[in-house]
C-alpha cells in the first residue's frame, strides 16, 4: 500500500464561525483505494499559499511511501532543507497529512486509531467547552459581561460539562507581552467570581489567555485570580519565552497550561524541562501529528504533567485529538466545539454526551466526512485563520476583544 493522491479542501464555517475563519482539510488516497482524512491547523500564511506548502510536503516526502512509515516521513519533513528544528508552517502541513495516514491505517486494518497507539486507556473522555454566547445573548456584549458568561457556564454544567473556559483578559497584539490594564484585571476577576458563583464546585474554571502578557503582568493577573481556584492559567506569556513562563509558574498558585502554538517534542520538551507548565495543550493539526504527540504525552508522564489537547479548528482535528486522548494515561481534558457545522461536517459520527466523549469503535478516526458540504462552503476572505491585533492595549477606555477571529453577525 502506497500513498498516491492528495486533495485539499479549504472550508469556511458559517457565521458566527466558532473554530476560526477556515479549516484546511486534506484527503489522502492510497493505490489500494483507501482514503484518509486529516486537518492542518491555523497556518501563519494564507490558505492558498498553505495549500501549495501541503502539496509540496506530500509530493516531496510522502508520495509513494507506505503510510505505515510515519516515523520515516516525519524525519524527512523535520529535516527538510537542512533544518532539523521546529518549523511551524511545514510541520503544520505534515501534521494534517500524518493524521490522514493514521485514518488510512485504521481503515485498512478495520481498527480505530487508538488501537494502533497502544490500545484503549480512556473509554470516556472528559470534555470541556469554551463559553460562547447563548442564543439570547448579544454577540458584541457577551465578551465583557460576567453575568452572561455565568449564565452560559451554568447552562454548560446543566449539559454535563465539568469544566468551562473563558478569556476576558484583553487583547493579544503583535507588540508582544504587555502589562494588563487594571480594568482588564478587574474584568477577569469579575468573570471568575460570577462563574464560580454560578457553577460552585460542579465545574473547573479554565482561565484562557493567549500569550499576551509580560512576565510581571501575568503574575499580577494570575495572583488576582487565585481566590477562585482556576484549574489552569493558559499561556500567560508569549510561547517563545519559556523561562519567563516558568517564572509565572513559580509565582502563581494556578497550574500553567500551554501548547496550542507549539510544534514537535523539541518545543514541548523545553517547556517540561523548564518547569514552565503542568498541562500541555497540543493542537494535533499543527504540533507534528498523532505519533509525535504520543511521544510528548510519554515525556510529560516523566514530569508528572498532564495532557489537554487543544481545539480551535474543525472536527477532523478533533477526531485526532480524541484518539490520542483515548490512548494516554495522563489525560486531563479534551477541548470541544459544538456547532451545527462541526457536527454536520462529520455527519454526527462523534459527539459530546453529558460532558464526555465516548471513544469510537469505527475504523480509522471513526468519522465520515461530508465532502460535498465542505466544498459548498469555500473560504473567500483574505484573513488568516486567526489574527493578532495591531493596536496596543487600551489603558484609558478598557478593552473589548473577541479574539483573533471575531464573530460575524448573520
């Protein structure tokens, strides 16, 4: 069996578009007619250019190869162009293609992917959700309303979730880490207070940031949140400042989580050695794929750290996350995004049930992709999957920031 054909689909989720402006799906077919699906996450270049990168990686390093030889193909890509160091764009391309190889292998052997990764450890996988506006909420007002966030959190708990994530801490900008405005700290405290009062001890609070603070600012913010006992303080400083993140971890009594912008064991290993985080959040469509993150999970065990696969993408990456989560002993949580488009794109083949995901029994990733639906929603914009703000933090008027892919009304 050899890898033979590649097709790439860039699909755009309808408004409000939770999960990013577009998702890059890859469909790989072997010479024996077995098809596998993967997803390349959040590229730092536009989707048209990224499609050329994906095709180059496939044709240069994978075409004609047996899909079993994942380690060999990884080494080719990791070493491409005399690099042998993490390359966000190239590894993002490989990650989606690697996921497709696992889907092929599982289908060829009539086994779920986790069965090929050492077997099933977690039959029921604890899931968490970001707090998105409920139908009765205003899309613009929600992000600065502790009361609406608390209402949403209570609703999510009623649906069975035992952990909820939110991010009221202000803008993430191209300028690097900044000192949070006092109003941002006050807003963050108000969110934690309202949500904790709404859910009590029925759910963990996951405080999301996106590397937007300098070290001193992250420590100030984190210490202000300590009375509400969040389960984690996510990516408090920029991802390239590992020693600074370790300083935050030593000075804040909330576990630090990081990883959505990292790729390969080289970067995750540096985090573990520095003591910068207790919780790793790989995005499998970027981080090097399923096999590479299985290695990272094993490394994390040695440091008594836990895994919480990240998701701000489509359901194909989510499926890959599920199989990794099902196969590792040090799983903490699995991120989910529940929209009609996510569900329809994989024809309801994977779902959250009462706050948990049941490991699928179907071969491969256990999903059926609605290819016609994906193609019927092409991306026509000119933005990136996620974008950072150019304007600095507003210390005078406060900040109302919806993230790198703001919701469009409609």
